[in-house]
C-alpha cells in the first residue's frame, strides 16, 4: 500500500489497524509516517487506542468492542 502497488481503504466501513510489536523507535517512526500521510487520505477515524488491561495485545478486539458499544 505504501509503495502504491495495492489500494488502501476505499470506504468508511473498512478498518485499518496498525498493531506493531517492535522497538519503540521503530513503532514511533512508523506511526509518525502514517500520521503525516493521513492528512491526504479520504477516509480515516481518529481513535483513542489505550490498551485494554485484560489483554494489551488485543487492540483489534478492543476496537470491535468499542464499535459494538457505540
């Protein structure tokens, strides 16, 4: 997607979730890059992604639970 060989989101009902497990500087650099590119993206939602204390690695599950509560 970043190289342009695949399309990203094409509609607001599609979800893109970045869940990286790596070195903090790599995570920060990747998130800065994505955040800078969001201004040109037609579809995105800003989310508060505080880790769930029961399972901090389950960010997708937390997102799905939040959608169900909305």
